[in-house]
C-alpha cells in the first residue's frame, strides 16, 4: 500500500520541483496527427533478389545474425631456417601451425607441398596451408623457397590471404590448380584425389638420394643439397 501511495505522489513531487509531470492517465490525445505538406517521405523500395550459388556463401553468411558460430581469430606460425656451407647446405622448413581462437566443429587445415628439382636434386620447395571450415575454403598461408646456388644466395617468398577474393592462391601457387580445381575446391573432397601427390604424407620420412626428410610430428621438412 505504501508503494502505491509513493507512486501516486511522484507526479506531484515532480511538479513541485519544476519538472514536467509525466502521467499517461491524465488525458487522451486530441485530434489527428497529419504530416506536413512540405515533408516528403520516400516510398519503401522493392526487394532485390540476389542469386548466389550456395557453395559460394560461407556458413555464417547463410545463417541469421544471432547464429552462435564465431570463427574468431586465426593464429598462424611457421619458420624457415637455412644454413649454407659453400655450395652445399641444409634448409629446415617448419610448415604453418594454425590455431583457431574460438574453435568450432569443422575448423581444419590442409597442407600441400611441391618440390621441384634440377639435375636430380631439389631446386625449390613450394608449400601452402589452406584454412578450412568443413568443405569451405577460408584462406591460406603459403611460401616458396628457392635453394641457394652459392653462399648467401637464396630467397623466400611468403603470402597470406583470407576471405574474399579467393583467387590470390591461384596467382601465387598455380601448381595447385593444374588439374582443373578452383580455389573453393581446396577444402572439398575433390582435392583429395586431384592433389594426392602433393600431400605432406607423400614426402619421404627418411633421408635419401632426394635430399628430403619429413617429420610429421614436428611438421618439418629438411632439405639438403650440394651443388
């Protein structure tokens, strides 16, 4: 009862202190509200239909704004160590390790490696780590190492791209698409067969005449050469 009396007294107290009294029950609005003649209100435009192939739309673009999926930050770490001794040397390539800030089911990566040779010995190594969400391609981290011809003569080119457009990887690593794949296919089942020869698992695990040794546990490829 006390609370009710206090609520009824609030408009009186506000008026006493010079505040405008706010009481919806004091009266009803009179008349009608008519827009002024000099105010132009534009009509609501007709909806526009945009046709996009479902496979080109990322999962969270198809979902409503309240979708619980959050891709979060993506952390990519890798390294290249080169030791040159005259016309021979050794390079240790630490392939990119990708961690997702807010992991979600379907987050994964695919590693592809190509070794080109000259005179039966490795001349360059090109690799790319595709960042995937299920079958959808999100971006990539890639590099290419040209082995030295002599002391102090080598180069490493790195690229990193996410989101749209997705054709950056086709420009930097065209060997991935020689079989007719498109960038959006790197995380799909099509890549499993077309790029089987470029999987890291196809690299030799023990040093041999090729000068290559792959350690899956450490994600490293050791390349030795002698010119």
